[in-house]
């Protein structure tokens, strides 16, 4: 697997803390897609979904102040923060919800698949569940990514 610039270094730096977290966590978004086998040449950040307790623990370890940002037009998190001292920014969210048809829908994977990667194993929703999450997000960029993920051989 060839990873986009900064991804391997970022994963290696955050791996010990995630592996010792004591709470479930998942990579979602572009980094998860790369670990599932999608050939992306660049990604903007590493997205981590965990529990509120897990997010607060990571924020304390990383010296970052977690926030309760309030909902955007499409997304909302009970706890959110961004770590920026890594080659790629790391966004951590907990109590994550997406607005679908005027209603807020929780995003909490039910699958947890171990994937190989630098500093791994890395946990992600299964390919099928990740496709469902991308469809739930519904933005053009997510639907494009879903096509790439869905086109991979099974």
C-alpha cells in the first residue's frame, strides 16, 4: 500500500495513544478508504470517531482543548477537536451526527474491522458500512469516494 503524503507519519505518531485508549475508535473518511485499498494521491486529514470518554482522553493526552462546537448545517459532534502538530491534521469526533432530511442521525459504526497500515492495526467500519456512512453524508465528495470504494474488488 502506498499512502498519500503525510499519512504514514501521522498514523505512526498517533498509533500508541489509540492502541492504549481503552475505548472503541474507528478511522473514517479518506484514511480509512486508503487502508481499505482505495488509491488516493492526497488526503486532507485523518478522521477518528470514538466515544466521548475516548475523545476527552485523547485531547488530554495530546494537550488539545476539546470543544462542543454546535452543529454545522450538516454535521454535529458532542466532542470535537483537531490535532495539528502532526504532518496531517487529526480530527477527533465523538457523539457524531449527520443531518439527513431535517433529522439528526447518529453515526456510530457497528462493525470494527482491523486493517493493516503504518503503526497498525487500524480499525475502520467494514467496507459495506463505510459505504453506508458515505451515502449518509451525501455530499458530492462523499458520493465520489463511495464510487471509488465500491469499485474495489471484493
